[in-house]
């Protein structure tokens, strides 16, 4: 997801996406603990995507 796409989402949509992404990250980490994931960079990408979305959500909360 690109930064422009993240900016275009509303606050409620961001909250939903963050929750879904956190759940996916948790599952990915658990799967990685059991047996190595094919592409461990997915974990890093997911963490960074969550951080970007949380940053944008916070920016929207401050402006309102």
C-alpha cells in the first residue's frame, strides 16, 4: 500500500486496516516461530505498513 493510498483513507477505515494488519502480523510471526516463513521480509513490510497507517491516523486525529 502506497503512502497516497493510506492518506486517502478515512480514520475509521485506517482503524479497520490497522486491526486487520496487526492480526495478520501476529499470525505471520506465529507461523515463523513454528517453521521459517518463505519470505521473512513480509514481517518487516507488515510492521512498517502498520507504523505508516498509525502515523497517518495520528495526524488525522491531531488535525480534527
